[in-house]
């Protein structure tokens, strides 16, 4: 029973990956500083000797000295997320997403890790000129979060080439599912909407709601992570999405919501995200399995998770996105 190391394993996607790895008979060591993730995401593994949770910060290399011992594979998910905070405090994002990734690959090489899978972000494409967007599309990060995730990816691929670290990078598109956070933008729109539904508040729709996103269910990205870890390809980048785009209005319809309010469009946001998944399908045989309508139904079945989540309003969103408009708006 081999040991897998999951950085950010107490987060939304990370905790689902832990579930999947344990289900596959692996042992898992979680590294998390709990700045984003929460212990409640791993409560299902409490008392399980196959799961070891270590509170550590990847931006501090000294805290990683013992964490990598015995690990066969590393799944690097730990990162600072969200757009506005990255604009307002880019240093924190560079320390975690860039320096932290450097520390992870250094530790992986030092401990002879057999395989590393890096979780990148489709935000690196910025506002693409081509849809569906292939991995070869130009990188146009619009804000520090996207930039730092892209720089982290470059570090992983460079270490793969120079130091023969067997590694791949997966660019995720708009992941959703149970445990998704309520901060951020479209990747977290489900959590925001479900908390609003529970509180009986209007759903806050950005713009006219006709913008589309390649919403990808979390179990599908977990499958992609595991398939990527098992593959022999190295030094490669793969999009992970559905290859289908859904409008925000379609999401609202599936949620059965009628009370809505429209808020201003945000600068630097694409009208569409849509992954070209031909490469991962051809080279790894991976395909998404969860239709959008089924994924939304599962979210509604788990809606109580967001009962204590913060409830966003048009006013609080406007206050929280002042920096977004200030730095990315036309007036700059």
C-alpha cells in the first residue's frame, strides 16, 4: 500500500482526492496549513491509520523536511486562490504559489519521489482567442493569482526537464462539487448560490448571466489526477474540463431559483471558458463522466454543507471587488 502526499489535502478538491486515493487502497499524507482548507473536509477519515494529516506551510521549506519521507507520489494542490486578494496582496500569492511550488519540487527531487502531479489553472489563458481552448493557446494571465499559478507550472515542468522529475501539469476548468468554497468567482459560484438559496436571498448574477463556463464536476477531476499519476507521460500539460460550456443562467434554472439580482460585469473575465480536452483523452484515455444536470442535483442534495457559510449580497460583493475594478477596469 503505497504512500501518496497531497498538498492542500484539506481543501475542496484536495479532500475529494484524498477520498479517491483511500478508496483505491493507497495511504495518504495530507499537508495543509488550513488557510483555505478545513478539518471538516477530512472528518470522514478521522481515526483512519491510512490518513496522516500534517499541518505545515509549503512556503516554509523547513516545515517540509520530514513530510516527503517515504512518499512515492506527490499531488501538489496547495495554493492561494481568488482574484481580488491576489491583486491586493500579491506577495502572499508569490510566496505560496511560486516559492511554495519551488519548495515542493525541491523536496520531491531530494526524496526521490517517483511522480508529481501539479494542479494548474485555466485562468492562465486569460481571455482566449480560440474556443475550445487548447494547451498550446497563448498564456495571458490577467491578475496575480493566474500569473503565480502559471509560474508554478513552469517551475514544475522545468524541474521535470532538468532534474528528471517525472511530472505533469493539469489545468483545471471551473471545478465544482460538494465542499466547494463560497469565496472567489465562477469556480465557486455554486457555493455562493447555495448559501444564498439557504438564506432566502437573491442569487447574484454577474452581468446578464449569458456568460458560459466549462463547469467540471469534482469526481471527474479526481479521476484525472489519479489517471495522470498512473500514466507514463512526463513534462506535459493537460486541460481538464468537459469540453462543454454552460451558462450561469442555465445553472440558475437548474437550481430552481427565481429571486435574482444582476451585478456589474467584471473586467478581465472571459465571456466563455471551454477546454479542448483532446490531448488528455488521446494520451491518457480520460473523459468526464458526470453530466452538468446530475452534478447540480448532487450539489442540491448536499446543500446543508453551506448552511453556515457567509451569504454574499450585491452590496458585499461590490465592497469586496473594489480592488478588482480599480486595477483591472478601463479607468486604469
